[in-house]
C-alpha cells in the first residue's frame, strides 16, 4: 500500500518537488480560493500519482489518482489569466508550479501555477511557504497524461 504524500516547501528546490508531484493534477475553478484574511491560497485537486508508475510487467497498465490539497501561505495578492472565475466548473490541468524571486536580498516573489491552454494563477508572496497532502485513498485510472512539446513551451 502506498503511503499518502505530505510535503512542505520553504524554498525553490522544495517547491520544485511539489510541482513534480502535482504535475497533471486536475481541479475545478471552484476548488481553488484565495483567503485574504488568512493570507492563504488553497485548492483541492485530483493528482496523478507519478511516484507509483506501473513497472510494465502486466499487460494492462493501471495508473492512479488521489484527492490532494495544496495551500500557499503569506500570500499578498492573487492574479489569474485564462480562467473564468465565475465558471466554477471550468476544469484546469496543472502543468507546473514556478517561482520568480523578486530580488536576491529578500525572499518575496511570485509563485505561478501554470495550467494547460495558457491559463495561470500568480501568487505574490512574502516568501515560499507551501504544503501539499494527499487526502484519501487512490483510485485506478487507465489514462496516463502525455505532453507534446508545445504544451510545455
């Protein structure tokens, strides 16, 4: 049985690990929210379980997804592009999470959630303070995400 992941990030390297684990997660716009009083952006998603890929020994390959939560703290502002915020059923496919530090002297910067189709959510943060955790058991899926070079560029 695969243990549930629980990860935290306090720097760019940590954030890159979380990014790899949530690559190809899908979520609805309504499953993401900015909580300004708490300075937090949070979302729940169905993430593809990349860390448990089939070994190829069986004829039928079975992949897994898990319900996971992710949040970013010390968020000052949130901006988005390519997302219809009123369309809470709009499905987003997360490709990567990036970080641009404002300057070498301070830890503040912008965390960007990059989605397929050119959509993005930018979080202006005081510093990197993020966490991701699996919320429940995995379920089987027959599909494995694939990417064309155009999707990544």
